[in-house]
């Protein structure tokens, strides 16, 4: 079980990440501000940016970066938000294109518009 300083605290009985061989499996991140533990933003663009910031924080705490992500799963509350999420996602990943699945869900934790989980691979 791995916990990373600077990332939002888990809101349940789970850790930020688990390692199996060269792979890190990151728990889903929502757009929580790590300091206030409140949702950030009212738009899908704002919330996607915060989610990916939180993922970056966890990855950095593990000695990894977004370039090490091999797979993401995106959970959208409304598939109509796909274009806005996709625009921010593409900018933040800066041309890196991990495999991805996007799913519309009835509800995300805390009413978030988006939650993203990922798998990253370490080179060590």
C-alpha cells in the first residue's frame, strides 16, 4: 500500500497506489483540493485539470510522471462532457497517448463530474 504526501487523502479504505511487478495501479482520483478536501471547479475542464494534477502528484511521489502512464480509465458523470474532458486531457498529457477507456456512470464519488484511474509502468 502506497500513500503519497501532497495528494488528497483517501475518502475510504484504500491507498493511493499499489505496485505489482513494474506496474503501479493508481486508485481513482476525483477533483479534490488536497488541502481543503473540497471539490475544485464547476466545469468538466476545471475538474479534469484537478484530477490530472492529483494523478501527477501521486505519480511524482512514486518517482514517475504522466509519461509512464500506460492505461487510464475515465469515469464521466455525463458523456456530453467528453469533448471538454478530452481537450484538457490531451493538453496535460502533451502528446503522450496511453490506452484509455471512457465510461459514463450514474454518479461519481462526492458528485464529481469526472474520476480517473490509471496504470503506470516503472523502468527500474
